[in-house]
C-alpha cells in the first residue's frame, strides 16, 4: 500500500523542509540546500502517486548531501 500524502509531508518536515503554502490542494515544501521546491497535490489522506514518492525521496537525498 502506498504512503499517504500526509506521510510524505511528515517525512519532508523531518528532513528539514518548510511548508511554503500553496494554492488549493497543492503544498510547496522548500529547503535551503535543495534548488527546486517539492510540490505535493492531493488531500492529506489520499494515497501518494509513484512520481510524488520519487520526488520526495530525491529531495530528501539532496538535502542530506
């Protein structure tokens, strides 16, 4: 079962990302080391899509370099 959007947001916060807000169901998370913001769309209880999971994993790897 894929993680929920809520779990991805929690993982980003643990990695030091800050919520920059968003419009509608979109959330932007930024980190001082990562050049591009991570954008997640969907309700917090929705299952995350594969591309969203990959984007979060990649951003966390970049932040930990």
